[in-house]
């Protein structure tokens, strides 16, 4: 009777966890990134695609500034995230982002520190494109306050704004 031995050593729990994380980052249909010191450390394929990057031009290693519309938007987000994390809360808000080709879109950013005991350290970002949902949500309000032909504020909206400034 012949006994077969597996020549490969069993993977350590750390190796198994790392392999699982790599598989998740490649295959998950969610835009996920790990951010440290305002740089993208590890990004999922979906995250790269959301921002118009691909395998030949990865966001990993780049400043998080590249996805923000302005320096002010970039610094404002960093301040709000730091304040939320220091208060023990994740950050969850809609932000206007810019893709590699310059097109803008609205994304819902859900960010949380990897280690709550060190909130200024590495963070996990999950971004979802909410452009269509945002436009749909805002459409009834905009239509009720603007003329469809001129796109100017209608009389009711004009009077409301005037009353705010006068009274």
C-alpha cells in the first residue's frame, strides 16, 4: 500500500488571510480601498474602474488628492474624516469625485479606521457611485423651483429667496 504525502506545507493562518483578502480585492463587486497618510495603499479592481483607472494605471501608491475635484474638497474631506474618527464615528457622506479622464461623479464614501485605537492611521474606504440616485432625489425639488425653459428660479422660489435676504 502506497501512502501519498502532500509535499506543500500547510499555509499559515496569516498566509490564508492574506490570500483571502487579495481574492476579495480582485473579485468583489464593491469599490474598496485602504488609505494611509492620504495615499491609496491597496485598491480593489472595482475601485480602480470606478475612478477610470485600469490594471496598467493603478491608484495604489497615489495620493488620494487625485480623485478629488479641488484642493479645498480634498482638505475638507481630510478634516471631516479626522474629526469623525476622533469622535469614534465612521464617515458616511456624498462627495463629488473626479475620474482619471476629468469627468465628475457623485460618490457615497463610507470610511472607517482599520484600528479604532489609532484613528489617524490606516482607513478603509468604500465608495459607491450615487450620481443617478442623487439626480433623481434632487429632481422633484429642482423642477418645483425652476422654470423648465429658462432654468431660472420661478417666481415662488425668487420670492422665497428674496424674503430670506430681506427679512
